[in-house]
């Protein structure tokens, strides 16, 4: 579970780095990072809501 949070933090920091330091792809990288973080959150919510048998 902590691995997901660390990966999301890495993506968020990488997105900020891309905005500040990259010149050519300022929008694409942060947008992809945000989409991936959103998908991880959806996946994690579905995984936690599954009933245990």
C-alpha cells in the first residue's frame, strides 16, 4: 500500500519538475502524470471496496 503512495508522490514531483525545467513538453508530461495518479486512485478504491470472502 505504501508503494502506491510513493509512486504517486514520485509522479507528482516528476510532473512539477517537467513544468519547471523542461521546455518542449511542458503540458504533456504533467498531464500524463496526473492521469496515471488518478487511475491509481481509482484502482486502489476498487481494490479496497471488494468484499473479502
